C-alpha cells in the first residue's frame, strides 16, 4: 500500500506471515516486529536514500528495495532517471528493484546490494517467496527465480494496473500468482509450478466484479482469493481451484477505496481497511457470525434489494484516523475465543483490537511506531 507521504511514510507492507512490517520512508527504511511492537532495524537516508517500496522475505536478511520519494539514491546506481508521472495516488518510484542482503559484510551500502532488476518503466510493487520474486509494472508482470542465479521465468501482459495489484502465495505446496485479468473486473490466476517457463498457457480467469479490481489477496495456503472493485462496497471470495464464488461480504453501501484485505492464519476470519477509516472483520469459517440486514427477516423482496439483503456484514469493526491510509492483519491468538487485528497507519500509529465471535471489539494497544527507535542499523 502506497500513499502520499505523511510523516515521511511512502508505503507499508507486512511480511508473508504478518509477523513483521516494513516501512518505506523519505528518510530510508524501517523494519518492525508486530508482537511485541519493536523496531528490528533500519536503513538510513545515507545508505539507501528515500524509498518508494520495500518488501521483506519472511524474517530473513533479504529486502527488495525500490527507490522513490524526493531523493532516491538508487536511481543513480541503476543509471536510470526517476519517473514522476504516476498520478496523485502514488509517490514516484524508480524503474529498478535492488536486493539488499544484510548478512553481507561491508561498510559501503553498495556492498550489501547483491542483485539488481532494471526496467524502463517504474516498478509499482514487488512480491517474494522463498524461490521466486515477482515484479509488477503498469502493464506487465515479471517472474524470476530467486535468490540464487536469478533468471526470468515468466512475463505476463496485463490491463492497466497503476496500483501494481498482485499477490503471491507463500506456501511451499502452492505457487499461485493472482493479478487483474485483461477483462475489466476479472482476476487471472497462474500456477507457477505447473506453467512451463517460456510457454503461454490458457488463462485461468475469474470474473469477480463489474468494475476494475482495486484490492486482491490470497489466503496462506492459496486456496481462496478475496477481491474488491473500485466501488469498494463488496468483497468477494472465490475458490482458486474451482473458480466458484464462496461468499460475498458487504463492507458498506457508500463507495470506498480499499487499502488492504487480509486473511487470518487459519482462514477463519478476514479483515479489510478503507479510506472510510474503518477496519471491518468478517467471519469465514462460521459465516453465521456475520451480521445480516434487518430486511433479511422480512421475506421476499425485489431483485435489487434482494442482493443487498442477502449480503453478509462484518461481525465487528473499529476505526482509525480516516485521513490516514492503513494496512491490517490478524495478530496471534491469545485464546480460542479471543482474536486480534492489527492496523498500521501511514501517520505512524499502531492499533491493536481484540474481538470475540459475538462481535465485541475493544482496543488493546495503541502506539506511535515512528517514535520507537532502535540504535542499531538493520
């Protein structure tokens, strides 16, 4: 998730199991542990310049860095100019991805830069798993073997994808990649394990929405994909094998921009954040826990109202500052009947709420992560 800098934050990302998050900033990079909240390390402006995007590989020493903001150092390294014409919703990013290996010894930052992927257009997002790296441009997605002797495995053309939407399953058992399909509102799924490099296989497409995709997320095992359109009122979940729609969740009735969708570790719940400043929590394993419209008890209604009545509403929700974009994820379970959701905002705030299956939701922790400092470099 990227946004115009607020307190110098240009983008935020959880790692693959949501145990850490990385913060790209005008002043460099910060890496945080989620529970307990603490800074694990940082790269300062002298080392890396201003950052547009950062992606972690689990809890390892490898980071994917994309320069951006007002003074990107890496545009000089790659020899390519910084591209500024991405529109008001995205800070500018460089057309190169650099892999930082903190385990490499050396005082000069260039000695820790072990790989470089260079393009002619801005990099909009990066996803990594233990054996592959995915790099997303506005109309193309590249997949490389990673990290040893990287080589290009796949190249996919896409419809305009200005947000760099894409998700990659981290599971060892499933190598699933999902991104917006060529048809408006569709999702394309690619099994990277069964698709042969250099060949074009028949696209595995799900017609998810009528308007353009705005947010997409896979659960941990890669068996379910969740998506929302630019309208932002509904979140739809599909089985990645059968393509069947599993459930439709209603965030609200007013249009909204969704920033983030995430599954709980066991796929029992789903959370979503939007520009309305509300984080919604839905039940997936037992959908009876979700709220229904009061009209659902009335009986037969017209087809348009029927779609609204049949929707499932969040079982719980909480608010964060509406003017501040945020990412959300589930925390570690403290007991069988108490779950938690973490929201990380670009204004530097950290929110933790606990909720119960009956819909009670209370704040357990609040902090300003940007004020938490670690004296050590990453």
